[in-house]
C-alpha cells in the first residue's frame, strides 16, 4: 500500500511536468498580469509623439527661411542681364574700331606708292601754289608768304576729298600696284566734279555761318568714295551714309583736319624764326621753305586719313537686318551696325 501510494504520488508529481500545456496556463495569468504594464507604457509613446509633432512644426518653421533667402538670388539675377545688355549695347562700338583702323593702316602701307602718287595729283593745286612762291624781300613780304602757307590748308581739304575717291579703289579689293594706281586714278577723276560741288556747298555754308559749314563737311566728306555717278547722287549717298554712321565719319573727318593743322604748326615751328631788324636773307628764305615743306608734308600725309575714310565707307555698309556676332549677341535697337566708333 505504501508502495502504491508512493507510486501514485510520484505519478501525480510527474503528471504536471510531463504535459507542457498545464504549465503554460499557470504562467499565463502572470503574463496577462504583466501585459497591462506594456499598454501602460505605450500611452507614454503617444504622449511623447505630440511632443515630436509639436517639435516637427519647428522644422517647417525654419524651412521657410530657405525660400525667404531664395528670392534674393533671383533679385540679384536681373543684374546679370542688365550688364549683359550693356555689353551688347557697347559691343558694336569698341571691337569694330580697332580692326577698321588696322585694315586702313595695312592698306596704306601696302599701296603707299600709288596712294602718294594719287595724293600728288589730287593736291596738285597746292603744289602749284607752293612752287610759285618767291623769296620775300622784306618783313611785310615774309608775313604775306606765311599767310599764304596757312591758306594752303583751305585748298588741301578739297583735294583730300578727291583723294578719298582714289583710295576707295584699294579698300574694296587687293589689286596689284599697277591696277591700284590705274583704278585709283579712274575713281579720282570721277570724283572731281561731285567733290567740287560738295566743296562749293561747304564754302557757302561756312561763309554764312561756321556751324553749317562744319556740318556739311562731315556730311559730304565721303562724296568721292561713293559708287554713284553724276550729281547729286554721290552727295546724297554721302549724306545718307554719314547719318547712319555719324560718330565714325565725324571723328575721321576731324582727324583729317587736325592732321593738316598739326603739319602746318610743325612746319611753322621748324622753319619760321622771329625776324631781326633789318631781316637777314636766311630769315626771309625761311618763309618760302615753310610753304614748300608744308606742301610736301601734306602730299605725303594725306593718303593716311583718306584711306581711313575710304575704309569706313567700303567696309561699313548700313544694314537694315539684325546681325549677330557670336552665340550670345543680340541686335541692339533692331540692328547691329559694325561701325560706330
């Protein structure tokens, strides 16, 4: 009996340990008892989540600061187009002057002999007047000779207008020396009558008032370089071109007249000295030397400004269509003219 009871007790003791299910329900209440603590802590997470949500608007609150600074970049960006438009407005000016002057200088150096011969022909009235000057015998004659020398400038500019027509034959193409001389002589002869008419108009305007004469000189300075024939077609063509390129034409014409005045001043300083009483023969001969030197210097120097003006006329035609000079260039005021010095 004792053995049977012991075996029964051992069976009862071993019975709970053998199946796993009875042990699980025994521990399940404790798990269920502790599980409410987990949900108890879970509300703390939602409790802290509003804090995260409350702090998350702070990030959007600071994020508008970036767009707030972004308008400053577009605000400064219009400055770049403003400067680019300024560069485009001035681009036709500065870059075109240097190549044009370089081309005129190359033409003058290449055809210096034909141009000098044409200059001697165009300024032949100046040479004739200078050769007719005699040595003065007294101070009054010396003063009259000096005034005559300065008066040669009034003949020089008219011959230079004709010379511009001869120089135009060498700025349109690159002929040989003989072809340049022949073509220049033909154009020079063709330009005589229109330039005489232009000279009369300039003189009449200058006698009436000084300002109209200067304006007419600037408008009619390119009469000889025109391709038009007869009268008044070359004059009208010169006026139209000068109105399209006023700055270039005015500067070139002023440079031509300024060069004439500089040559006369240099010759006067080189040869003329104050006369003694009574004047010495060497001092009296200085007045004649002044006239001769002035005439020779005008013949030698006149081809250069004439070539510049002819180059302006032949290489800067007015254009009614907008042109582009590079991928970023745009027309200014509807057109881009390659020449405006």
